[in-house]
């Protein structure tokens, strides 16, 4: 049994299909199929059920999955730890919310890439729920998510504190009118913490089932808000440029709903590689710099 076989097994389990796994791994489907069959022959039982829509794990595959994840993660950590502390190398996969990636991380990532050119740094954006699961599944080494998370298998540290604002078209005269006027909610897909807060806020105003439009990018959300298609909830610093150009309006909220923490999470059982240690140094430096930023109103 080779580590590559386990990597192929995990990719197929994630993608729920050989074709999608082959696209992720950038290899031909026949190669993946033959390696999976060889793995199943070695363990002596089928790991996947094949059907017209793809594949699903058998009960044996479900039991095998966490062990495969642990083996692949341990191999990665072992390779990463071989790297010199002064010259880290290896792969480092980081996740971040779209808003954090767009506003907080460009400087951090640029500094880290300059400082650690031998590290293969990967960035994945998504909603908090997906990112937390990615860290738990060993797919991500760490992630910037909306905190607190409070999961026993994760360690977390608050790195940024954001002020959330209600964002509307510049024609809305008050947040109260925007919340109850039947406006669509323009948000990221399910699992986004800002989406959950906005729906809670609307529920407090008696709007319990607003129409929702999901977007994949921050620019898409703000562009449609500017066009008067709906409202959203985002960090003030992310929206301030659009507001200064008179494209959208920002409405302050009570601190209970407005205050939002961004935490960096890692698995508690993960080995601290030189690459991650240097990344955490950059995170700490960026966090301290953010604390010194003047409040913008």
C-alpha cells in the first residue's frame, strides 16, 4: 500500500466520483480507478459503491476514511518537519473567509511568500462552516474563520475584530426601513457567519423568511447591493471604499450584532512545522498592526 493510493482514496471520497477526483488530482480517470481497485484488493473489501451518479463510501470505506486521513497527514507533517527552521519548505494549505482574504490577507501572504519562498502556499476561500470542516478533515492546515468556534479538536486564537455594518443601496434612508422593506438578502452560500447574523437581525424585526440570493464573490454582492437588488451585512473596512465612492450606504448597528471576531484555527493534534511556525509569526504581526489601525467611521 502506497501513500499515493490513500491520497487517491481520499480525493474520490471527497469528490464522490472518479471523474471529479481525476480533475482535482490532474490525472486520468483510468489511473485513479486502477489504483482504487488495487487498494480494495489489498484491504480485501470494497471501499466504494459505484452507481450512475458517482460513488459513495461503503461501511468499510467509512471506517477506513479517518485512518487514511491520519496516515496522509502524518506523512505530510513528517516531510514538512525535515525542512530547515531557517528555510521552511513543504506544502501549507490555508483557508479564509472571502472578506478576510480580500481585505486582511494580501499583505500577510505577500510577506510570507517573500520570507518563505520554498513553501508551497495554498489559499482556499469559503464560508466558516466549510473551512472548519476542512481543518478537521486535515485538508487545510489552518483557517481564518468567524469565531468563536469552540470545537474540542481545534485550537483558536482571535486575530482580528471587525465592526459589521448593514449595507444597502445609497437610496435607503435608514436600516430599519431596509430590514422590513422586503429587500432580498445578498450573501455568500450557507455556512457564512455574516449571513446567519443578518437573518437573525431581520428575524428580530419580524422578517423571518426573506428571499436569499447567494454569491461566490464579494464584488458580486456589493455590485448588486449598489444596483438596488438587496441588502447585506459585511465588515465596515471591506465596504468603506464602496461607500466613499457613494456606491452603497453603510448603517451602523448595535454592538451585540456588529462586533465580530476572526479567529485562526488549527487542529490541536497537528505538529507545528517550520512552515506553520513562520506563518503564525506573520499572523501575529498582522494582528498587532490591525490593532493599531484607527477606527473608521
